[in-house]
C-alpha cells in the first residue's frame, strides 16, 4: 500500500502543477458537479470496452498506459499475497476512475466482478488535455485527494474495528456512493471478506444479524436497503 500511495502522491503533484495556473477563486467555488462536467471532455478521447465476469482489465506489472472509468458494472483491484491470500484494495463502481494512482506500471490486478462496461483513456492524451485545460487537472487532483483520504480511513478501519463495525462502515460507504439509500452489492461475500480482512463466514454471519435485526432488507440478489440508518451508524462506533 505504501508504494501505491507514493505513486499516487507523485501523480497528484504532477497534476497539481498543471492545475496551479487555474484561478484560485474558481477552485474555492468549485462544486462536485462542476468537477464532473470538466471531465466530460475526456470522453471524446476514450474508447468503450466491455469485460466479462472475472476478466482482467490489467495485471500487476502491466505498463500503465491507460486510465479507465466504469460506466456499468463493477471492478475490483486485488493482489495475491505471499502466503496465498488475496487482498482486495478497492471496489470501483459506475462513475469511478481506475488507474490514476499508477506509476509506470500497475501495482495491482483489476478484474471485472460482473459484466462491466468501461471507457479506456490514453494516459498520454489525458495528461496532454490536462496541460491545455487546467480544470481537467484540478478535477483529477480532487478525485485523487478523495482516494487518498479513503485509503487512510480504510487503514484505520482494518486496524481498529471489529467485524461488525467494518461491515457497517462498508455498507454506509456504499450507500453514500449510490445516493438513494440503497446499496448495490455486485461483489460476493468472499470479495467483501478479502476487502475487509474477514472470512466469508464472518461476513455472512454479520449480514444475517443485520437482516434479523431489521437494519437492512434484501431487495434482490445484489441489492439491499438500509432500513435503520441510525442503528447502522451506531454499529460503526466502538
């Protein structure tokens, strides 16, 4: 993770240098939707690609020639540790960018969790556009800043929270990303366990307890609703 963060900071510094000429008042006034609009221009240099379930987007050590954005579906980035265990570093859902933290090569593998559609951007073209249009560089800096903050929070989560606290925090995070109170769960219980540092059995027990307590309700195979948000928030506290 340290190497990934250092690469992340290196690209952040480069893009921040590109964006520094952008008016400071406009930066302070920028809204999230304005940042999203500024990245719409990237779609003109992107190519739409599709992946089957479990198909790799890239592997560790592949040259980092592209950035990606998820249009539909979900992607996990992962690495197999020396003892054979799999560690999942992040889940990427619709609207998320992938590969912004890569240096010369990708440090992790990225795989489709379900059938997934993405836009693939040439890294060279994106960086050239950011040099010409500082708002693009600024928007990418904001995305990376949020990613770094999330990585720090996850390190604390894994180090100090119980299994139920981890599950509750994970569900609240996913519900925030979707924005309508529901939670999309395209990933398996094993995926969630490898992300949170838990066994699949522990994850399943936690979900069963939340359902029996009426805190969450299942809406389908890959979707649930948080019925008692305040109770779920309470479960994140030590």
